[in-house]
């Protein structure tokens, strides 16, 4: 429908703008974030409750309000981080942040330079190629605690240790990478996540960083 013309001298209509309510500020934390390093033993899940034959974190850590930042398989060992800060948890766990994770991997056989070069370049897995990694033989092998239960060893086949540094977090990625280059993983220990390391922690022990 056509709008009636405005009479001469009549005031122009005022455009009314609806004001939006101001967004409430996010309250600051009243206490500093907590960050816990834990040396996860073999056979322990990255959750507080036990499940089936696997033990839970509650057996080792009795701290309310902390959550795992990045999981570690039950049959793997080493560094697990826990925090009560959601933003910090996301920075550590989310692969988009590309935080490096360092693994010490005992593999079957003796990897040559060609196998290490394949790991460094990226390995084609069933869910696509991996990102380039850092890989080197660890000679001498790292000094570690005895695993319980011990790994299976075959007298006729040697083993070796590889340090593998990746920036992804696919399901059982390290095991699949070493298998793809012909050296199945026998033992897997996560030694570091970004700047946080396993130094000074015995299996089953934890220490507060913050």
C-alpha cells in the first residue's frame, strides 16, 4: 500500500533504535587454575572410574574438580595432565592447538633410516596421512621403570626405542604409525606434552604444577 505524502513543514519521523542489553562480563576466577602431572601406569584408564579389567584414576588421585586434559590409552604409560580450568583443558587436549606430544616407543625390530624418514614425512593410515613428525632412534634406550606386566619379547627378534614427536591426537596413532613402517609397538610411554614433562615422577605418582 502506498504511503501518504508528508505535509509541508511536518517533522520527519524519528527512527527508533532498540538498544540491546549489555553482555554480562565473564567473572574472573577467584582461585588460580590447578594443573596436575600424573605418571599413568599401564592398565589405568584416562578416567576416574574403573571399567572392566582396567583401573581408574580415582585409585591414585583424590582431588575434587580436576579433569583429564588429553587422554592416554589404558595400555600406554606416562604423562597425563589434569586441570580444573576448562580453557586450559581445551588448549592442551584440542589437536587444533597443535601442542607437541613426545612419545618413547619400544618397537619390534631395528628401524633403519628409511623407516624413520617415513615417520618424519607422514605415514598414510586408514583415516588419511599423518602430519610430518620428528623421529629418532634412542641410543642408548631410556632408563625406565619395569612395566607390569612385562612386554612380550621374542628371543630371535631384537627391539629398539624411537622418540616420536607428533602434533595430532588420532586414536592409537603412534601404534598405527610404527606398524605402518614395519615395526609394531611393544611399549608406549608419553614423555612430554608441550612444555610439561614426566621428569621426577614415578609410576602412579602425581605433582601439582599450579
